[in-house]
């Protein structure tokens, strides 16, 4: 966090108007950002997630030269419910695993991720340590499930109090809400995931080619 306008004015020997103008220009350049009622902050370099290839969070981090880690919040079995059932095209009474983790790059919390998977695809999933193991690696190596397609929808929203606490950000901060469905070559819908991603620290990139 930067010192206040008054403090910067005293430190640098310039008017508060000059400080305000400089902060405004640096915000436009994405070198700073402001939070209403809190002040101005130095913008840290963003982690860019490539959407061109369908790979796991862990593999994506490693490909970018980062160290991925996970903190397990919970892993439970529950009824799918209407929302998850609609997305996975199953009965709302079907049992699904609900895996919730905080995903980090280089020790910094970046995303709060919830994954829902029908129990019939991967019985015994609770036996694995998902702070140490990649979910997709376990699915592929243990259950012989190879996810090759992901349909994703991404939009901006604001962090709830609990989301902010887990991601070490402020309640109301702008975050990405990513909803995705992963499927096999046979068209089986195996995973519905929902991610809350810190938009100050992460972004998405892809490659678009003209015809």
C-alpha cells in the first residue's frame, strides 16, 4: 500500500494535485490500482493462464515455471442437487464428490476451486491426498479417466466474505468466476468445477487466429 496523498506530498515536496495526477496516470498504466476507502496499491505481476490447451491447474503452473500447491478445505459426498445435476446431466439424487481446495502459485493463494464428480466414476476418491496429488492425475492413472474436453464460462463478480478470507483479499474485490464441465472422448461428463480466481493476481490468455 502507498502512503497517503498528504504523506507523499510531504515526502516528495510536491503538491497533492501533482501526486493525485501521477497516481491516476500510473493506475491507467496498470502499475498501481486503487481501492475505494482504502488507498492506492502497487500492482504485482499477474499470473497468466493459457486457455488454448486443456491441462490441469498443476500442469499449467508447472508449464509457466511456477510452483503449484493446494490446501484442502473439504472432500465430501453429497447429493448432486438441481444445479450440479443439470450441468452433469444426472439425477439430483445422484451422489457426487465435492472437493474444495485453495490453489496457490509460489505459495500465494490464487483460486478457490470446487470440483463435483459423480461417485460412480471414481469410488474411493476420498482415499487420496489432494494437497499432494493432482485430481486429474489421479483420475487418469487410477481410474483410467482421460478428460480431453472442457467447456468453460468465465465472468467477473465480487468476492464474498468467505471467498475473500480464503484468498487473502478484501470482501467485494473483483474476481473471476469460472464454471467448467470436463468430459471424456466418449462424451461422459465427469467433472463440474467452479473457481473463484483473484483477478488482481491472475488473468487469462489465448491465441486467436484469423481464417
